[in-house]
C-alpha cells in the first residue's frame, strides 16, 4: 500500500541529494542502493529542473500525504491526492 508515494519519496530524496551535490557514492551509502553512473547522471539532470526549495516542499508534501493516507484522514484515493500534490508543487 502507498507504493506510489514511497517511490516518489525515494525519487525526490535522490533529486535532493543530487541538487545538494552530495555525490553518487555518498548517496549510494545513505540509501543503501547501487546507483549506476548513468542513473546518477539522469537524476542529476532531472534535479537541474527544480530549485532545492521546491524539491524540499514537494518532499514534505509527500510525507504529509503518506501520513494522511495511513491514518485515513482523507476520503480521496491515493492517485488523485498525488495528482493534486504534483499540480500544487510542480506548477511553474
């Protein structure tokens, strides 16, 4: 359950580390995942599309959404809530 949010949280976390110039090796150690060079290049290019502030706000929003879904605070389904969240935080 909440697999979509979990995957988005992981991706946004990786984008934040790339944007913060943490580096691939330290990110691999922190997330305990093997990140290939081509994957890190893609993550880095994607992180260039957003400000650090926007990524952090999106991450916090995803955490709040995860909490709301796990505690049955919302009657709206997960996919709809994620769509609303992305529209809120990623609009230009």
